[in-house]
């Protein structure tokens, strides 16, 4: 059994193989290689726990055997939601070993997001933690079973009952031989999450071949080696800390991943000093907090050599402070879960590193920068980014209508970013055409939130736009036309929370207006809303 997804055309796949980008090995080879090369080296640090490569592999194998004995295998999918704990990687590798493709939901995701993912992949397995509000009791699991009738296995962290305890499954050796049946390397290994600009969150099928290439090439670009100690402080499942080069890149290089619960500076500083962390990956607001906290707390960051920053635009003034004040090199990373990742290189000039978001990983990443008519613009002129290549997907999972808009006839994915190519060949992100708010690296699809606001009986029109914010870069503001006066921001917030949307998607502000400004073609005039935000309105909370 395999999962259906949009494949690369034969000719492209052949070329990627000939060039050595696709090596036709499952992602599990990352772990297998290290188990053979350095079984006792520490791979993972989580709180007081240290796991060697051998120990990681043993636990992942136990879990794989446990699940295989229950009939899970290639063609099956899993909904996984874990915080930043060692178990995240153990589960990831265990599922890869038996060919089960997971979606790794963010810990901040709630009922709406998880239900949507379950709807789309129809999981047979749920892995979660009792510590999450949705899994404190079994009510939501019941709802997931209604959505996905084939859901037969549940494994939870913090669960007392052995048959549903994730820890028990990881610790208990298999009764029989451990099965090893990853999906073929050109099949779906797992699903990555799209930042999204549509009503429902989309899923991105990633194959072993394409993802493994991005990981290996990223590890080379960032010069990872067995001495690398990587602080994973962003959500472990996000594409950036997972693969750019992220934890998988570090495992590939035989280094060590140190887990942090969040990018909160003081806890991270303590981990850096204690474990000799050499590299960290952050979003811009977190860097701002680190820059502020480091001198005040006399942080010992001597071991830190490289700070990667990505996920949202990083102001040049802040970028310049990183080497001076944190004592490490800066690398800007402009990536997307759909594929294409750009890095400033470690030997780029200071000016490039401070003002650009880098260039693609692969010589075969094709980047087009297009004007409104779809013609390529010259260097130095802003245009919309479209890309295809050896690790850029060819279509969202089971979303033909959206794919028709997002992917052109040549297979180029339109990311919705407005970029400029410099004469040196670097990209600079200067804007966006997608209807999305980038709240400090967390992406909010305007359409999704507008649809939820419109579900309130007193709301007739809703428009969500980005507003500038000194720390977050952007925050969100909802403009609303009401059927009748009386509803306030608190009531609408409550409405959204009750619908079960992740908290980071809640509008930071609400503004009530009499009529919704429309464009000539009858769409909400978002630019008009953004402009009007600059003028204070009495009804704004
Ligand atoms: C401006 N905008 C950026 C940057 C991403 C590495 C790093 C980041 C992501 C990521 C990722 C940006 N400057 N440096 O997957 O592997 C915005 C763009 C982009 C969108 C993708 C990785 N880096 N962005 O952020 O899928 O708008 O991936 O299209 O979450 O984030 O978001 P996401």
C-alpha cells in the first residue's frame, strides 16, 4: 500500500538520481549510519536524559515492533502531537521504520487543526501527551475516531495504562523479530505542515528522497560535524529545526541535539552553557529577546558558533547586532515547508549576511522571479517567487483545486513571497502576495480566521490583515462589520477559542467598521484595511 501524491515527472526524477541528489534510501538511514559509526555517542539531550545513537535506535525499534504487531505498516498514517521532548524523534524514526507516514502537528495546535489533519490523512494511530488540553481525557480521542473510523491505536505520554502508554511501548522489547519495512524512497515518508493561505490547513507530502537530500545538503552548507551541538528551541516538527539542517542534519553528521522547551532566553542560555551548544536556530522575535537578555544575565555563550535566523523577515539592524553581541556567526535562512530553502553561506560577506536571505541549497533549484504577467523580472527588481527542484513538492495532499492555483503547468510552486535577486545571486524577501500574516514566524492564513469569525451569528463581514509590531514583526488585526452592535472583542475571542483554533491565530486586535472596503472585483480591500489601521478608531479595544 502506498499513499497517493503528486510525483515529480520521470525525467526530473532521473536527473535527480543521476546527479546524486536522490539516493534511494529511506530517511532511517540517517540513524542506521550513526548506529554503525558511533553507537555510543550522545545523540539527544532532553532534560536530565541523554540518549546515545544506539539507545535512540533501540527505543525506536521497540515502538516500531509494537506498532507492527498491531498491524500498522506501509500506507498507514499517524497523527502525532508532541512537545519538544526526546520522544518526538523516537516516534518519528519508529514510524519511518515501519512505513507509517506521520503528520507532526505543532503543540500549539488545537481541536480545529488536529481535526482537519485527521480528516485529511485518516490516521490509524494517534500519538500525543496527556499534558495537552485535548488529551487530558478521552473525549477528543472519541471525536478523532468519528473523523477517522480506522483509528485503532493511541499512544500517550503520561498515560498510566500500559497498553496506551508511549513510554511503555518505547521501553518494552519486541517479542519477536523487529520488522523493518520503510516505504520506498520515492514514496511519502511524512507530511509537513503548510503555513497556509487557505481556509483549511494544507499538508505537504515529503518523500524520503527529497527530504534526505535537503538534509544532507543543508548539513554540508552549515558544515556540521560530530562536534556539532544543536539547540532545538523551535517546535521540533517545524521544517526549519527539523531539516534546515535541523535535528536530522545533526543526526546525519553524528552530532548532538539538545532539546529546549521553547526559545525562552534564560532556559536556553543555561542549556547552551551546560551542554556546550555550538549552533541554534531561532525566529526573529526570539533573537530580539536573546539580545536583550544576554548582557543583563551575563549569559555564557562562549560555545555558540552559529546562530541561524529564519521563518520571518529579520531586520538588518538586529542582524548586525548578532555577531557583535552574541559572539557567534549569523546565518539567515529563508525556507518553506513545501521545499526550497535558501541560506546565506558561512563565507559570505558581512553585508550579504546582514541584508540577504541567502541562496538555494541546490544547483538544481530553479527559481523564477515573476511580474504580474508571469514574465521573469531582471535582477534588482521585485517579483513573485516561483520554484521547482529536487526537494520542492509538486502538490498539496488531496487538494486539486488549491494545487491548480499554487503550482503552474511547469511544476513551479508559487510561494507567495515577493523577492529580489541581488547581482551576487542572493535573494532578499521584500514582501508577500499571499493572504497570510507572519506573526514572528508563525503563519496565519487570513481566510481561515475570516471564515471562523463569519461563523459568529452577529458578524456579516470579516477581514484579517497584518499590522506592524516592533517585536513580532507582524501582528494580526480583524476588521469586522456586525449585523447589530453589541459584540465586542472579548466575545469574538471567546467564539474563536470555543471553535478550537490555535491561540497564535487569535487576532491581536479587533476593529469594528460600518462597511467593508472592497476592490474593483469585489474582494476585501486588504490594503485599504491596512492603511486605515494607521488611523486610530474609537471602537478599537
Ligand atoms: C522572510 N520570510 C521568511 C525569511 C521563511 C527554514 C526556515 C524557515 C522555514 C519556514 C522553513 C523567511 N525571511 N528568512 O520551512 O526550512 C516566510 C516566507 C515563506 C514562509 C514559509 C525552513 N523564512 N519566511 O518559515 O513553511 O513567507 O517555513 O514562504 O513555516 O515563511 O513558512 P514555513
